């Protein structure tokens, strides 16, 4: 059996989780509630949730002004792109 369906399901799941974490953190920020740590948001991004994180950041206008967060986010995206290109070229 091919691992492609499993990869697609895992990718979809981590992106859904990433989106929900950003949504939840934004709601907590508005209400002054308990927040999700930046490291947790970035970890979910690192695990493959960068597309949903990007979409959620802009849809909810969350973490878009915090320069250190954006730098770390884009470093993660760069590592993912470089890693993906390396993986594809070495198959």
C-alpha cells in the first residue's frame, strides 16, 4: 500500500490543528484568556502546518505585527522548502 494517502491525511490533520490553534489563540487574546504559547504555534507550523498557519495569521490578523514571530515563521517555511527540494532531488 502506498504511503501517499497516509501522508495526505497527516498533512491535512496538522494543518487543521494549526488553523484551530491560531483561531483559538486569537480568541483568547481578544478575551484576555489563557493563550497558546508561540513555541506551540511554531511547532505546529514546523510539523507541516505552515500553509494553514499563513492563512490563519492573515485571516484573523494574528501574529502579523510581531516581527520575531514572523521571522521564525518564515525561517521554518524556508527550511521546509529547502528540505522538500532536497528530498525530491535525491529520490
